[in-house]
C-alpha cells in the first residue's frame, strides 16, 4: 500500500481550497495537513459515507471497554501472589494456591482470566478487520496519480496504521500475559478461526515482538487522544518501546535464556528515556502521590488502563484496590497484603512510607484473621479512598517510567557495561526519590549494576504484581521463597509474641522452574482438544 492515498468521496478529510493554494500552494498544504495527522492531530471531517475516523476510534475504544471488564478483578494477577511481596488470608484458596505454590489448575481465577482475555484477543482480530475493510473499501485507487483538487481527497496511510498499531499493541499485551503466566498462548490467525493448539517458546516471543515493532513504527510520539492529558492511557511510540524492553528482558531470562536480548532491552529503554519529554513521561517527585485517586493519570504512566468507579454496573471500575487491601477487622476483604518479612527487610525512607499505610503499623500486628502490613498502593493513602468501597477509579499502571529507568540500568549491566554512567544515573534517579535526602548516589565502585538494580526493583514495585515475574526470569524463586526467606524475624504483636508467616509453603511445595508457570485450566483443556496439558 502506498504511503499516501486518496480517499473517496470528496471533502471527507482534506481539500486544497483556494486559500491554501494562494498561501502555500496545493502540494505544500497537503504536506502540512499530512504532518498534522502524523503528529497526532485528528482532522474532524469524516462524516457520512467513506472512511470514518470516528468509527476507527470508537472501534478501538470498544476493545478498551472489553479489556477493562477482563482485568478489573484480581483474577488477572492471581499468580503474582506467588512472589515474596504479596500474601492473602489463608481461606482464599483462589490466591493461596499460588502463594503456597500448589498451583491448582482448577483455580477459578485462572480459568476466568484465560477466558476473558482470550475473548478480548479474538475481538481485536475483528476490530482490525473492521477498520481495514472500512479503509480499503473507500480507497480510490484510480485517483492515486490525479490532481486531488476537485477529484479526490488526500489522506496519509499512517493515520490508518495508527489505529491498527494500537490494536496490535493491545494484542501483544495479551499474548505476553499468556507467555508470562502459562508459558504458552492460544494463537489464531483470522476472524472466525478456532485456535489450533498452543504456541510457546521463541515462536511466541517473535509473534509478540512483531506486533510491538509495528506499534513502535506506526504510533505517534503522543496519541491523538492523549495530547492534552497526563500519562499514556492510549499507547504512544514510547509505550511500545517500553513494552519491547520488557519483552526483551523476559526473553533474555528464563525460560529462553537468550542473553543477547539484554542489549536490545537497553536500547529500547534508552530510546524512551531520551525522548521522554516528547512522550510527556517523567517521575513524580513524591512517591506516595502515585497512589492518589486524583493521580489516576500522571506523567509516570508509560502505559495505563484507566477506569471509572462511577460506572460499576458497566464493568468499567477497578476492583483490585480499596477495600480488598484492608483486614476484615477494618471491614476489608483480607485479600492483598504485604508479607511480613518483606516489610521487615524494606529499606526505610520516603518510598517505604509511601508504599505502606504506616498509620496502621500499630494495628495490623494484632489483626486476628491476617496480621500483615497494609499496602498504600492497594488501599490508597490515608483518607483518599472510602475504605468500604471496592469499585474505584484507580488506574492500572502497566509500565511506569521508573520501570523504564530500571530496565535500562539492569539490562545495561547484564550486557556487560557495568561502568556505563548513564545507566547508573537511571538507577540513581529512582533511588533519589526512594531514600532519605542526602543518601549518596551509587556508582561502579559499589558493585554489580545489574544485581543492585534487580534488588531496587524489588522495593520500587512492591505490591504492583510484578515481583513474581522478576523472580521467574532470573530463576530466583527458591532463593526468595525457600527455607526461612519469608519468615518474620523481629515483628511482634502487642503481647510481645513473634509473628509467624501467614501463608506457609505447602509441605511438598515445588520451587523449581518446572512449577513456575501456572497450569492451563482444566476447563480450557476440556473445551479445546487441540491443546495439550
């Protein structure tokens, strides 16, 4: 398809009128309009018959509505309870199966997450087909070499590709979920096609990569719908590069162990950093402010899914926060807490104060049902969210700018460039916000950049459903969960009794790589004979 096409009928997007000719000349006016489209300015002139830009956008927004409905509950992140940062009340089997590493394939949470996300995956194919047909059916191929004045209407192909790129970005996100959680994904190639078996390994990673590379090439520096707003609720070029960096970090780690991908991860993350101003990305100065509902959109969000708590009946609210993070002693749901040992080991400073509800430190030690630290990241800062509500307008920050900085630092270190000053600076940017003022910056003389950064990620992303995937890719599950690694050492209740771990490992818990992935749900296997267990 040519880069520049002519659309019919006349007057649907850009017409070189007399004023344009007299001021700029027709070709210059067309080029100027083309540049505006490429830079993210939507020309609101698609009405009636022909290519309908509003329809393009409406189609994509429909996918976001489906995605919100599929991800509004904790089932989509249930496997991350396996990390050393999150725990749950022992009777909630849908989460304890991962917390204690029994990995029950009958888990309703995993079954529902698989089913819901696969439905969105299928819908993306339909959306791509709909937009493509609308575009192609209104291309006047015979007019490509004709004078556009009075004969046809000019539009740049990149405008069409912008929406296809956004859909492929979301498709890559879903496939990466399957890759991280199950190690395999159901793959279809066309609308109406049933999945024929599962794809895993390098083939799956290459498929994800192809979608993200297309997104990187065709998304703009700012998405048209996000030009006046903070953070990326619709992906831009930087969002795609950040997801590529994450994909390459996983690709370099277990199970593929292709260390050459660290260099690629560093390159993509560095591009995001170098162009952060163009994308509107930056760190917030106060860590705790990230979790305010009023900051559901903020410049640290390299990509986020937004929700509306007022639309709970339409499945557009976020139910992973608020009440689920409180103990039943405070009318909560005993669902998402920090492990005690993790809290004990957490370095003191503004980041710890912004990660945990320090105002509840004297209370949680005596909770009867679950005595575990309360996450500010889940409940919101003191006084911000109604503690009796579970439907919130909190956003899911899929990648924060801090994540990009730390991926760049870690990937650079694992690529063998331990002395890279820009990589150390990326690490220190995150640390300066996290530790008390006056804490010295780190440099090559302080040790291994990659391992220092890996540990920094442990604290920076506590309770954000990311730690488990870091443990997997670096094969550090046994180190983080085995022996007495999760056993509280100093924390006592008001009676002076040493607190014990809330969720012990199962007696025969398997902490090896053959138990990293969650099993494909039994109901899914039964419904798809081509899948192998």
